[in-house]
C-alpha cells in the first residue's frame, strides 16, 4: 500500500509501471532516472528553483560525508531505540526536509528491533536528486512540507533535522501512536565560527516546543554537544557554506574564517520528541 497521494486531487498514488505513478483520476508522474518523483505542482512553487541550490547541497554533502556529525546520528538513534515504542516492528518513517538524504539514511536505518521503510522529501529538486541517486533503498520525492502528498495517519515516525516544521501537516500524516523528532541548533551551536564574524555572539534560541505545542505534546528533550576539529581550509569552507553566515555576511567578515586553516568548533543540538495530543 502506497502512502503517497496525488498533489492535485489527494487520491492514492500508485505505481502504474516501473517508470510511472498514477492516481485514480489519471494524473501521472514519471520517475526520474535517479528514481525520485517530483510531486510539487508548479502553482505551489514560490520561485522557479525553490529550496537549496546545487552549491549549498554540495557543501553539505561534502561536510556530512566526512563524518563530523556522526555523534548526532548516534544520539538520534539512541533516542529512537530507548525512548520510542512501536506496536508494529515494521514502521514507515518520513524525513521531512530531507536535504541530500544523509539523516534519513544514517539515522533511520538499522534501528534495533525495527524494520523501517524510509521516505524522504524536500522542496529542493537538487537535494532530492542527490538523495535518490545515493541512497537507493529509500524513496525520495520533491514536495513542500506545508502540503505533503502523503495519506493521513500513514507515517509512524517523522524526522525533521534543521528544517522548517509544520505541526498541522505533521499531525495529519502521523499515525495515532506515531512520533515526531525535531532536531534544532542549541544555544552554543557553532559559537566559535560566529565569534569570528560578529562582534557580539547571540546564542541560538529555539521555538520548536512552542510551535509543536498546538498539535503535539513533548515527550523528550535531549541535548547533544560535542566539538569537532577542522584541520583544513576546505573543511572550514564546507561547514561555513552549510550555515546562514556564508550567505548573509560581508566578504571582509567571512575572511576571518576563510583565511584560517584549522578551528575547533562546538556542535550543540536539541533533540525533541513529540506525540499527538490525546483527544479529550
């Protein structure tokens, strides 16, 4: 049974053959050669090329695949294994805002005692193209998290890592006893990098719990903090391009980082787990 729905009429979307998905109203969508679907209607786009561009995706891919954030992956998996309980050992998981697919592949696979069918979606076709081409056992599609082409109550676990969140849509698609995990920057995240750019560093603040509280109750809040040693200008630049600093800071300030060959940086994350509020 497919969890996908047609973005035009909301009916179930099923494979018609090896290359095409089709709904009962005969709207059809062709799989790309990489194996992903584009389920973002043109009238839902706010630009011709929404989401992260190819350069941002490449920088994030280069940095993450060097393993710097592996301690975060370990923490996410530990939370799933120790804090969550599923009635069925076969679960459906969705990486909402999946980017290039690193977190869906690394954090949602090989969970103790569970067999996970993994879906990932992002509004950036560049990100989804890379994810589908690299992590072929998962299923990726282009869409907006504000209007997910997913059947209601069909997902057991939603993972959102450094992505926008949409509580109403999450509530609609998550199963009755399902969970949502949101990972966001904690107060000291990348402080050493910020200190090289700004005269006064403002700690990161989070509104995740408040945003989610309209539809969900918070079960767990865990913080994961570690440091990474960047030993080359290339690694520093890859990390910098993953952040808003690179895209919003003047050249003179950026040179405080790009001229360095090494830097120890604090990585600081909040991992929040939610479930649907019980109906009174």
